[in-house]
C-alpha cells in the first residue's frame, strides 16, 4: 500500500516538476524504488479521478445549458438520409493519465534540487549542486549551484561567480532571539551593511512565488547580485555575478513544497 503522505507530495508536485525529476529526487533522498513507483501510481490514479470528475461536471453543465441546441441538432440529423455513426465514448481516467504523462514529458528534462528546509529549485541543464552546513547544529544551509566541471576552489571567491557562472544559496531560520525576521527588517539590515561598507548598489523589490523579496545589484567593490527572500519558516540569500537569465530563472523557481524550520532533521 502506498504511503499516503508520499502520494500527496507527488500529486502536488507532479505537474510542476514532472515524473522523471521527482523519481530521481526521491531516489536521492533514499526512498525505496518500489515505494516510489507505488506512490506514483497512486498519485496518478488520484489525479485521474479528480480530472474525470471535473470533466463529468463540465459535460453535465453543457447538457443543462444547451438543451435547445441539442433539439435542433437532433432535428437536423433526423432530416438526413444517413445519420452519422456515434463517436466512441472516451475513457476519462485514461485521458487524465495521458495529460499527466504529457506534463512529465515537458517538465521531466529539468533538474530539480530539494533543499533541507523543504524548498525546491529548478536548475538549468548541465548544472550541479553542492550542499553543506556552516554550523554544528545545521541551522545555516549553503548550496552552491554551478556548471558541470567547475573547480570547487572557485566557490570561496565571489568575484569569480560571474565569469564562472557560479551561484550560491544561503538558507537560515527566520526566527531569531530578537523575534521573527520580516522583509523590512532584512532590507534595513542589508542596506545598513552596504552603506557602512561604502558600496555602490541599486535595489528593487520583487516577489518570488508569492514570497516578498528584493534584489540588490552591487557595482562596487566588485560586481555581484544578491536576492533576499522571506519564506514561511526560513529566509533566503541568493548570490550570483549578475542579474542575468540563469540567475532570474533559478530564483523564480524557488518553491516551498513542505516548509519547516527544524535544523538538521
């Protein structure tokens, strides 16, 4: 029997990430292959039932609101010498499964990274990740995102992020001894530090998957771009060389699938 929580997780994220990417990610997370397949089948069946029910309701509504047109259509058919053969009924569940399969074919080529705190990222083709924690309690998660073949020694120099195509994501808890950090608190802290360092920068507000955020393009002491996002339980700092297509696509894909704030668990 499929794990109900796993089925629900797959059903929620299947349209967004696709079957192939979810299967690979769950396998990396240590989920048994048979359990993954059973849960996938359960998620598809559940999604198929929902779609079939919605299509049935739509058909009933069309019949209820178009009765006059149906009568006219019948009169036209009866007036002809040879009525057309009726269309074979369609299997709604099979159609639903086919719809899910089509989505998987489109989305399945993208690489998906699942972070410790229950968030997910879509990565460009031929990009890899390296995850680590910066403290013994594992409260500060750091993830490097980089093109295949990148030398790890370049991670320590932010000045190389632009030329090398390296990006870095830092994830820490929103709750601190002083209280819960919000977007205004984060913005005040970031701009205060930049001003104290006499940095030259431009800032603009944005949203990432309905989460408040802002992006800082720093020109001096060296060119770099940082995005700050406040999630449900944690806060994100995303660093890159510049605000280019790769930076924006990865940032915009940041999605909190199952947010939590339990360090090291």
